[in-house]
């Protein structure tokens, strides 16, 4: 009898200890799950569309200053600067005598992100954010109404669809110049130079306010906020979670965006100013995941 009681007590003690152990194990929190943020590798490109007005005036024989050469200018940049594409414009006027020969080079900035390189994150991404930030403002800020503080010559962000095809971008950065067509028939002494081809075309995500103001951007197709960068420019944060998750789930190899410029379209009359509003921007696609 004593043996039975002792056995029962021993069993009860064991069960009690197991319960306590189980309760303690269940109540002690495990290590916190810390989300990881990964920046997706990308390639960039600058596209320039050239247009202008040719003046047949004899005073135009020697250009002063020399007309812009986007390719040479780009080649002379430090290699790191080529990885931050340019958007905006450059206005040029031959100021020799009474010459009115003028040119406008309009710039757009492209960025393509390599989604195939993060395909292992399929099903793990909880947030995706595209950060577009001014890297360097041009000397022409304030010299002409379209070249404004904080954002320079940028106008809007556009996104490319899944069937856009190959864009002119590279990991080291590159420039593509769309030259003007042959001069048109003269009007007086002036002949118009129209671009020989169009810019790449995308779907507008948001348009920047001019003058720039901090806060949420009204009318954006993806939630976007903008703040001062602290270095004289502006930063735009765009919620692109749906686009990134769809790209990963669908096996899309890339996602691409483009900054358009504030001054584009036909250039058909002489300018009075020489203005450099080519603005350098950085792109960063950040995936938050488990």
C-alpha cells in the first residue's frame, strides 16, 4: 500500500514538474524577428534629346560659348558620377554679335532594377520602397523659372510596364543622345532643328510640386512622400510594394522607372540665356523581408 501511495505521489510530482516546465517554456518569449532590408542591384542611364534653332546670320560663324557636347561632357565625368543619372535641361545660345542660334538639350534619368537577383525573396517581402533623391543640384537653379530649388530640372516619375523591353542602361551608367533632325525650311534667317526620335515612354507615378514642398504628393498613383534631404535637395519615398511583390511572384526579371524633365517638347524659338539645369539623381529600391 505504501509502495502504491509512494508511486502515486512520485507520478503526481513528475506530472506537476512537467506542467511547470511546459508553462515556463510556453511563456518565455523567443528571439524577436527582425526584418531585413535589402537594396536591389540596378543599372542606370541618361537619355538626351537635342533640338534647336539655327540662325543663318553671318555673325554665327564662331560659336561663343561653344555648343554643348553631351557625350564628351559625360565621358569626362568621374566614374562614380556616371552612376547617378541626369534629368533636366541645358539651354545654349550663341552670343556672337546678333546671332540667335540656340539649342535645348532635354535630359531624362532611367533606372532598371534586377529583380531576378532577389528571386529567393519570393513570398517573404512585406514592404518595398523606391527612394529617389537629388544627388547634385546644377548651377542653373534660380536662373530660369523651370530650374527650381530642391529638385532642379526634374518634373515627374514614370514607371515602365513589364513589356518595355531593353532600356539604354548599364551598371556603370551610360548616356544616349537623340540627335536633331536636319534643319527645316527657313523662316527669315531661322531654321528649326527638331529631335530625330522620341524619349522612352512610361506611366506617370507622380508629378513634383513647383516650387517644391515637403509632405505627401497629391494625385500620386503610388503613395509618395517627399522630404528635404538635408544636403540641399529632396528625397521622394514611393510605396512600390505591389509592383515588387507582383514582379517576384510573376518571375519578372526587372522593374524600371524614369524621371522626366521640366522642359521638354518642341523648341522653336531662340533662347536668351545659357542655363545648365542638368540635375543628378540617385535611385534605391529597398525590400523589407523576413
